C-alpha cells in the first residue's frame, strides 16, 4: 500500500512527521528546485515500502523508499477557498492521465 501524508509541520526535512517515514537519508540538491523541476533517484533504494510526504509548510513533496529519499519536487496544492486537506490517505485508484472533475 502506498501512503501519502500531508503535513503543515514547520520541522526540518530530517524529522519525520507523525506516523510518517523514519528518514535515513535525504537528497542534496545543488540549488533550490523551481516549479516544474524535480529530483528522482529511485536507484538509491530500489525496493521497499514507498511513502510520499507532502510538506505544505515547505511547499515540497518528498518520496521515500524504506526511509531513503528517492524523489523531491515543488508542491502545488489547493487555493484558500478549497484548501488541501491534511492527513494520511491511501491511494484508491491510479490513472496516468486523470483530470479531476471536482476542481
């Protein structure tokens, strides 16, 4: 099962959110990411439990496999009128080219 945790915690990248991954290693980008850029190094941890953490306070999405960060990108989320809900959510379906009919 894939877990997505959305958090607004202002903690450092090294700290794991409540019930989130225990972080053992992080990616070290040369410069801050811009919108549309990402880091993706799945070979750092080719197997294991996959967890995605969306840190709303940092506007960053992190991908971990067995506690090792394998991906990072800029997070784009809801507007003030429809804020992004916080919490842990299982993936219920996957569609490569899904377009929301709610937003």
